[in-house]
């Protein structure tokens, strides 16, 4: 039960973040991968 509540809370936070930054969410991991390839 505790794990389920934590997952739901995290998903809610992610959804809120995605709504606040619709185009920022997918670009952040992509930028990380690109910098990793460069180094």
C-alpha cells in the first residue's frame, strides 16, 4: 500500500510538471544523452 501511494504521488508530480513544461520534459533527457555522447 505504501509503495502504491508513493507511485501515485510521483505520477501526479510528473503530470503536474509535464503540464507546466509541455515541451521541456522530452528535451531534457535528450539534451543529457547528447552531452554524454559529446564527452
